[in-house]
């Protein structure tokens, strides 16, 4: 059959050449590199011409040409395409025109009066384009925009567009450059630019200007920030952001990023010459700045090393210039080495701190060099788990007080589930600590001078029993679980010679009610025997939501230990009552109430509400503290935080948030207020923001700031 077919094809081919006739049929045509299909293909061998009509499509590699009609001159290797012509390249850019002249491989073309849809949704049009996919395109009388045409009025001008006399598009360099440019807003020219460039959609990284930022601040006056992005390599970039202010000196901020095969580097830096107010009220003009470094490197499959460090020229720089929102009282400089091998985890780190308190000097902050933690765990066939922890640290302070400490703890635990549904967790641990404190004649800390060594050994038995009762109904699941925890441990585990540097004062709450040791560090331990008890419930109802509750207390039969001071909820044999009530309805509504009460008197209340809908979301947080374990806190504190976001439509949204101190009056005093109004579509983002910082601090005055940010998409 194949032989007959080949003979028949040969006869037709010879006849066409001999008679020099023209024949038409629905067909396709294929060469080594391209494929042609159409409703009708005509071969004109006498003039080396192929023509195709109707749904014409030429595929050459990743390039695709479509048209109503094409003519292909085989001798000159030229294609003339007419009628609804489109050309899609390997980068998913599509060119549209009524007429195109192309090379046979579709890599080169001359296109008149064309429009194009680039791969990122941008629109580029020109009177003429000389296209060369290898070397780049040259265009004349160009318009470029990211905005989509208006559905109601196709002739309406876009929100913004660039108009230029000449342009070059270099795909290899990933750049589109324009000469003699007018920047139009709603069809009106507002800015002339001799030269401008931006990244081609085919590339992900390219140097160029980023969106500017305009601010008006009661301290700095009017300011203008203009970031410039530098693509150093594929995985390496730098952003320079100079800021000019009317009331103070210029600010330069840099951000460097590098991604490696086994790690990353991030460096953020800023510098300025500006005013500074000391704690004595004296003002000066000096160089100020900060630097932040984050470096991480995977040494092998088991080990990771890195540096996380941030430091400022002075205590108020970051807050005054709003460079970083730290939210802490200290800046931490840390180098670390983490590793895991089988069941052994290792963490080695060294840390230093810079206080952001005007009245606290570096003499009072420790240098930790080094801090070593080893954790080994093993689970046996019997169901028993064992964990061994080793911690060692050397701490030095500028006030000439030093500490060396080592802690070794081993723990055995087993979880038991009985056929009745009862749960029994058994834990036994023993911990030994060695502390060596040294004070010199220059030390300003309390205590005897010289070296002092302290040792403690703390055995502990922890037994926790619970019995969940579960009731299944057609549309509801109810779980009620009473819990009793007994901890047996001796008193006297916190001698005066062991100074507390890493354990903040504890406070009983719903999260740590059943914790074996509520202190977070090593220097203090929760000593003495005690019983923790409570009851939990979970009610899950179809179409109504879920309700979770917890209420419980702690009982110490002996006299409370010294560290259980007022404000902790643990200053009596029978502790305060703690718990929570949490309601959730799908993902649209969440209500939470957490409490600590002395009898019926609230000592700490926290209420929160989160609501989300299609167009509106709100978050409300209320906190009342009657007493607090932190000495610096006032006896009564009451705060309210409100955050509202309104999505007006697909383009417009607004937000307002405020934090208020309710202690002094019914409505209280605002401590921080901010909000924004934002317009966003496919081609532009405009945000007008206001920020009010209430309450003056040293060198950080009460300020009001208005800012305007806009971003042209594709720039």
C-alpha cells in the first residue's frame, strides 16, 4: 500500500512541474524546521511561490504566525502575511497587525502599525517595528502602557502611557529603552524625559528606577525617596534609596541581596547627618545610621552557620527615622551554628546586645560567648521516650560581672492511652546546674566581690491525667475533658547566688497552665510541688461554628516561692483562675476571651474579634491588666486596638487603625493612629497614607506624617 501511495505522489509532483499548472486543496506543508497549515495551499513552482488562504498557521520552533493569507517566496525566503495577522514568540509576546513581512524562520520581520501584548500583560504599539528576535527590535513612534482598554469606551485614554519617537527592545539584555519620551496621564502629557528604560517582560531582573515615595513629616518636612534597583547578576542585586528632606540632611539607604546554591546574604544599611537630642536635652548634629546583616550558609546536609546582626549609631535612630520596626528593647547581634546528626541536635551561638533605652548603657548588657545547647532524644520499643539536654554558657558584662554556667537534664516520659479513653502522661526528670559568678572591684552589681560557685540538683515527677468524654450527634460533636496534673519537686531550687539573666518573670495564663516549668530560661526554675487542674471543652456544630473553653487553677500546698510575686497569679497557695472562651465560624468570624481572675475580680482580660467578609474586615483587641509581674509596668493598664479595612470595589480600598490607652478616661488617649486610601488596578497602584505617633520620647517627638506612594506596574 505504501509503495502505491509513493508512486501516486511522485506522479502528481512530476505532473505539476511538467505542466506548470496551479492546483488547490486543503493541506499542510512541512519542512525541516517549520510547519504550514491552512484551509487551502497553492504551490507555484514556476515562480518558487507558496500561497495559503484561510486559518493560516506557520509554526517554527516556539514562534507561531497566524493570518488570513500568506505568500512565501522560497528563493528570497520571505513571507508576506495579511489579514488579522498575529505573531507569538518564545517569550509569549504576541504582535498584531493587518500586514507583516517576515523571514522564513519568523525570527526577523518588518511590521507596520502594529500592537502587541507582552507576556506580563503590557501593551506596546508602534508605527513601525524592525524585529530581530536575536539582536533586538527597533521601533518608531511608540506607545507603552500596562493599562487594559476601557470596556465602556475603547477610545478612552489609559491612566498612564509612555509615548516615544524611538525605542529599542533588547531581549538578550532584558531591556526596553526609549528616546524623547512623554509621560501621559489620562491622555495629557505631564512629563518629558529624554531617555528612560525598563525591564523587558521576558526578564525577571533588570536595573532601573523603582517607584518613588513622597512624604510630609512634621519633623523632617517634605521628603522625596527614589529607589534605584541594580541587577548585579541573576542571583545578586542592590537597591539604593536616597531620600532628600527639607528640614534635615539627606538619607541614603542600601539593600544588598545575594542568593547562593547553599545560602544567602542580606545587608541593609542607612546613613545620614541629622540632629540628635541627648538625655540631658542637648541637641547636636552628627552622623547617624545603622547596619543589618543576615548571612546563612548550609555547610553540608547536617550543618547550617550564619550571622544575624543589627546595630544602630544610637538608641533613637531607628525609631526617629522609621528605618526599622524593631518592637524590642535591644538590638541583637548573633552568630550561630546549628546541626543535627541522627538523634542529636546542636545549637552553638554567641550574642551581644545594644540597648535602645536612653538610660541604659552597654555596661548593663551581656556578651554571651559562647552559648551551647545539645539535645539528644530516643524512643524505645516500650513506648518510653528519653531526652537529654546539655546547656553551657559564658556571660560577661561591661560592669565587670561575669557568669559561667552549665546545665544537664535528662527526662523519661511515656504516654498511655487506656481502653476506657483515659490518657496518662508520665514524666520523670532530673536536672543539675553549676554556676560560677565573678565580681571585680569595678563591678557595680549587688553582692560580694570575688568568685562564687553554686550547685543545684532538681528531681521532678510530672503526672498528667485526662479523660475526654466524646458525644457524637448528627450535626454536633461535643468533647469535655477534665485534666489533673501533679508535679512533685523539692523547694529551694533558686538560691540567691544564682542571678537571673535569662528568665523573665512568669505569669499564669491559659497557655502555661499545664507547663512543667513556666520559666523560659535556665537561671530560674519553678520549684516546689503543685497540682494543676482544669477542664476543657470543644463543641463543633455544623453551620454554626465551634466553641472552645478552658478553665483551671494551680495549687501549691506549701508557701509560695519568692519569685512568685504579685502580678503573677501564683502569689497564693491557690492560684488565680485562668482560662479562655474561643468561638470560630468558618473563616469569617472569630471571638476570643482570655482571662485571669482573683475570685471574681479580673486581673487580666483580653478580648479580640476578627471579622472578614468580601468587602469588609475588622480586628478589635482589648487588654486590661490590673497587676503585672514586670516592675516597670503601671499597676493598672487598659488598651484598645482597632483595625478596619473596607474594600469599596475591585479598585478602591481604605484602612484605619488606632491604638488607645484607656487608663485615664472613658475614651482614653490615642498612642498610635494610621490609615490609608488605595487605588489599585492592573496598571497602577496609588496609596495615600497618614501616620500619627502620639507621645513624645527622647529624640522621638510626637509626629504626623503624610505619604504618597504610587507604582506603575511593569516598572
